[in-house]
C-alpha cells in the first residue's frame, strides 16, 4: 500500500475539496472515506492570538509514515493521507488532515482514530498558545 500512503508536514494550508478530488483519482474501490480535520480553537480563559507549531519535519514525517504503515497493516484500507501543518496559525486555521478510505466504513473510522491518537501523542510537534496575557506550551496528549 506504500503508493497509497501520502504524508506531508507543511506550512501551507490544505484544501478539503482538492483532497477529495485527488482521492477519487487514486482509488475506485473505496466505498467509505473518513476525513478528520483538526483546527485551531480558542482558549476558555483567554483570547487566543495565535498558535505556534514547531516540528522537526523529517522526523515527524517518518513517524507519521510508521503510524500509517501500522494502520494499513491492521485495517483493510485503500488510501491514507495525513497532512500536518507547522508555523504560526490563527483561530480556526486548519492544523491537521487525516483521510482514510476503505471498502467499508468500519475500517476507515478505526484507522482514522488510530492515526490521530498516535499522531497526537507520539509525533514531535510542539505547540505554543499565545493569548492576550499568556504564552503556554501545550503538552501532547
């Protein structure tokens, strides 16, 4: 499945419509497509100015590829795409996109959840929330 796993660690935003159109060209057997998009959210106690995400791009990419390989070996998938952004992001900006597709929805759902859980806890991204009165490094969870 190597040619159907795409991983990008990037600064530019991604376009969900373009990603869906690209997916249609890459697989004809997928009956289920699961999109997960993580976005920058506001803080509860303070107004967020921006979120700064730092990364060792090549290391992060390799670790995400390992997570995707594991998912591909666990669930019957047609396609996996993960894009994770870095840099200075403002409120409501996209952070991460995970697309999984399979013949049946259960595999796509389970793989998407698995990828996100491991991505959030095991991949070297560092996030700093900068608000009106605070700056706070956020722990991976």
